[in-house]
C-alpha cells in the first residue's frame, strides 16, 4: 500500500514559473549556481543554494546560509511570486526531453512508509550531506526540493492522469535546459480520492533520485515528533514532497568513470591484465558506447577499446554483483588500479552520461586523467530488484535525466 497525500502547495504565480524554477541544488557547485542565478532575483537557487547571496568566504554549511535561505523564501512569498493554493491538491508534472515524456504525480509521501521500508532505497547517504539538508528543511520549515519516486506502473493511474491532462489547461508550460516542463493542478475532490485509492493498490514506492533529501525530510519529521509527543500523525511534517513516476517512462543514463593513473601499469600491461577477464578489441579513434550489459568502453592513450566480460566473470544470481558498475569495480578498479573505496579515493571521478563521451576524451586528452570507462546504463529493473532485496547499489550507479526542477512546488511542514 502506498500513501499519497494532497497538499496546499506554494507555487509560482502566473508568469513566474520559468523565472523561479531551477535545477536541483546538488547538480552544481556554488560558483555555477551564482552564474545560473545572476540577474534573476526570482531563481530558486537563492533558496536552495543561498550561499550565492553571501560573501565567498562564508562556508556553505554556515548558519548564515540557512538563515539567508529562509529570508529569500519569505521574500518570494511576500512579493507574491510564490502563492499557496487554497485547497489540498494533487499536481501533474510532465517533462518532455529528446522525444520522450515522463509524467508524474506531485504529492506528499509518508514518513512512516519510508521508515517501514515500503518506500525502498538503493543508496547509502553521506552524513555531511544529510546534515546539510536537515538544517535546510528544519530552518525553512519546508520541503523545497521534491523526492523523485518511481513505482511499477498501473494503467488505471495513467488513464486518470491522461484524462485530466486532455480536459484541462496546464498552469505552466515552458522550456528550461532543453526540457519542456508542463504542470496541471488537480483540484477535484473525486479525482483526488480516486488517485488516492489507486495508489493504495501499489505495493511499493522506490526512491529513484533524492536519497539525501528523503532521509533529511524523515529526520526532521522525527525531530518534530520528539518535540510533539502528542502528535496525531496527520500533521504535514509526517509527509514529504515527492513526484511519483511509473518506472516504464523513466530513463537512466550511463554514469561513467575516469581514473587519474594506471597504478604503475603501462598502457600495454594494463590491456594485457584486462584480457584475463575481458575480451579486448581496439576500436581506434571512434568513440565506443557499450550497446549491452557487461560490455564497457575504455579510452586510453588516444584510442577506444571495447571490453566484453568473459563467461563466468559475472555472477548473475546476485542483483548487486551483476551490475556493470560492480563488475568493473571488482575486476578492474579495485584489483588492477588499487582504488578500493571509490567513495573517498581522489584518483577516481564520475561523469554523468548527459555530458557524453566527448567529455571523457577531453579530460583524458588534457592529461588531467589517464583513462576513462564508458558504462552501459543501469536499468530500472536492476534498481528495483536491488531495493526489493534490501541491498545497496555501489556509488554513482544511476544518472536520471531529465532532472526535476525545484521551486515549482513547496511543501510547508506546518500550516
């Protein structure tokens, strides 16, 4: 059973959506955010990365940053650039990119279902990143960035959403970062009740992206519960802002690897070592993108190589071990390159597939890195199988595109 709760969102007033909406805080650094928000006082980066409005000498985790974020959010509300719906609503959020559309329901998900693992995870979180968002959510008394959830699709849910879209005008329809962003408001009590009933028949929800935001929202809820031992359970802090997409509509891109050196190997000896577990084929100067699971691209010394795992190398019975990122770590990154913990070792870096293979070539050719590995994307089926098993994916296994924009929906934790 999956709980979806309507809520009274604060959202952009007419004419402000394209000015306010911004990419999520964790896909850019402070300098990039300053450039993105330059000349636009309405950009939601002033809320989600409020250090851009403070001197560069201020640490991004300084208390001043969280106070500035709260002040900036209050300014948007005072200016009526953000306004609150008068009744509890659901919202439809559709994103169209490169000829594909993913359509999600914007709603609040249950903290208790997260704690009971009915909202399933596949990643570990880092304490310092979690602490940052805890302070952000607690200080602002709001979820400002949605959690990207997925579920095994139901035709009944899709039919309801499609019917609403076809019979109502969207409240927002604009393009940002080459992605068309379209939003509808569902304010009909009967349709809200029907969607709530349909989601009650969904066995599990899965976090696709936003593990730190989800963990932080839940921790703030636990703090509020501790401070209010007589809480009823229906208070807003018991729920967190989410967008729920059917898995069949989502797209995971490759998450590629770069390494700074070959751990003492020459190019020739490294290729020879790889031959123990992979067939190695030189592809020349043409970029090679793997076309199926258990194949990898290697860019080394100006040439591309196709690597194919030999029979017996992959343990297909283990949902984590059979991931290509696991195979590469277990057979190459760890034993051959000496990088045992990719979370902390500075000799490895990760590049989302949105940047393309040219980015890998650029960083190797510049001398910054020595070799690059192009990956075949992890599948949604892999993600859900790992979450169902209660297991954890290796770091940097999935890169979802397009990203959900922040600032289109804000969920306050107290009325």
